[in-house]
C-alpha cells in the first residue's frame, strides 16, 4: 500500500469513477472531522463527493463500495491508490463493522451530508454495523445502507437441491455441446453460454452456498466441461460476495466460463495426457491464454474482460506466470477471482495422476501462492466462500 500524503484534498482520478468516489468520501469525512460544516474545505470536498455519486447514478441504481480485509472495492476493481486519508476511511468503516456501503439513486444532498457527519464522529458510542444501520435510520438516512459481506448459513437455505442439480447438469450438457462443437470447427455460440451464466447468476442470487456445493460435483463428466462450469460458478460466487451487480456478475461468469477456451486448439494428446507433461508439451500448453484471447477477440458482443481473463488467468499477481507481460501490467478484478477459482477447481478435481484432495488440503496448497499467484485479501474472502460451501456439503451428507 502507498502511504501517500496526509494532505486532505486528493488529486483527481476520473470524476464519477469509483476510485474518485472513495477518495472524495474519505476526504469529505476527514475534512468534517477537522473543520466546522461551514468551512470552505468541507463544502468543496462535499460537493465533489455529491457530484461523483450523481455521475455514478447515471447508469446504476445502487452504487456499492465493499471492504474486503483492508481493501476497498468499487466497481470492478480494488482501489489501487490508497493514501492516508483513504486508510482513515477504511479504519472508520472497520470500527463500525461496515463491509458493504450502498448509495441508492435518489439520495438527497441532505442525507449525504448527515452521513458524512455521522462517519466523522468518533465511533466510541457505536457497536457493529447493525447499530450503524439503526443509527442511520434514526438520522433519517434511508438511501445509504450498510451491511456485512456475508455468506448465508446453511440452515437458512430453502431451495430444492434437486432443482439446482438439474441446473448444474443442464448447464454441463450445453457447455459440452458448445465446446465440442467449437472443437469440431463450428462457431462459438456465445448466446448459449450467456444463458447458462445467467441461470448460474440467478440461482446463486439467493442460495450461494448451495449452488457452490454443486461445483464440487466432479469426476462423472469430462474434466473440460465441469472445469469451465465450476470456475464460472466459483468466480460468480466470489463476485457476488464482493457486492457486484447483476450485469457484472453475468460478465464475470461468462469470462470465467471461457477462460480456457484457448485449450481447444491445443492437441488432444497433450490436453488429455494422463501423466505429467514434458517441458516441451508444457511450452505448447502455455500458449492457450494467448490463443484464447485471440479467439475471443474475433467474437463480437463479448464483454471486454473476457479477453483479459483468457489472456491473464495464468499470470498471477506477481506476474511470474505466463504469458510474459511488462511490470506495469494491471490485472483486472475478474482475472484475480478467476485465477483463484481456476486453481481451486483444478486442485480439487480428481486427476488420473494424483489422488483427490480435501477442501483443507486444497486451501493449504493454495496458501503457498498467496501474494504471488493470488491477491491476499481476495484469497481470504475465497476461503470464507469455500468454507461455507464445505459446511453446506456436510449438512447435506448428514441428512439435511
Ligand atoms: Fe488455463
Ligand atoms: Fe482453467
């Protein structure tokens, strides 16, 4: 993290961007802490904050900021520049146990001002986010809501597993058709893939843990199809917990589903080899990200991030993977999530050359890649997602 300068007003990013919103919120809170409400600085930072939100509301009804570990996430990206002012905001939110902050369209200036005021007060008199929520209601703040990023406990789940099982198996059939057809030289039917992903997003909406546990179904179908589907589910689940909106969940799910599409042009002898690859074979295998991105570039109507994810998913946060990129390269959030989901599923799945791993063993192995392959905060979040999933599986086995 960058320490930055302690000065209050921040250098502008793009007005109306999440980055700017977070920085202006931090600056407004900090200014209000130091100066009275009539002070010019307080007014200026507040105006900027209000303007950011106004711009963001143009194409979204709810503007969400999430706090994952020590990192603020808005839009599709974790905040890249974190100065002292933003660190104060992070602490302020942590003290109040706020992990999710939602601004709803129609928010009045008055409400926003009261909210800034509220955050600028010492938190000593407050409990967790529930208390914060009640407090906001008392203050008449209705269009700003707070919450915790959490995973639904297994006992609260209501959907019928059989129905979800059908969704999973149905999706698998379609993915098989898509990928086999594509390998045989047909075009990639993106609209079909899009439909599957949308049904994943919809079913994960109310019962994240339940659908997640389906991603543990393995071994019966060809690895390629289950892997694509599982990585998509695991990516959507993480994105969902981060508070991303439905349109982004669709885009993330589709990008994750197609992350390995480049493998379809790798010879089957290498792809399906039951033993470890030789160095030479591995060099060929390493081409699949570039091939994938090139394949997807030719298809219109795909979200831009699908190309990034195909290209970047083996890079890792320290860029020690492949393909080679410059040090200034910036991975997008969907890639960060897909890389985690990808490793997890690849490790969990029963491969001919090694035995099946448990959830704990899988996470233990993955932990060695934190900081080089995986973003530490996102990995922590993923562990929570997966543990909830494992809990759910256990409940089902024990007669739930
Ligand atoms: Fe891959
Ligand atoms: Fe993969």
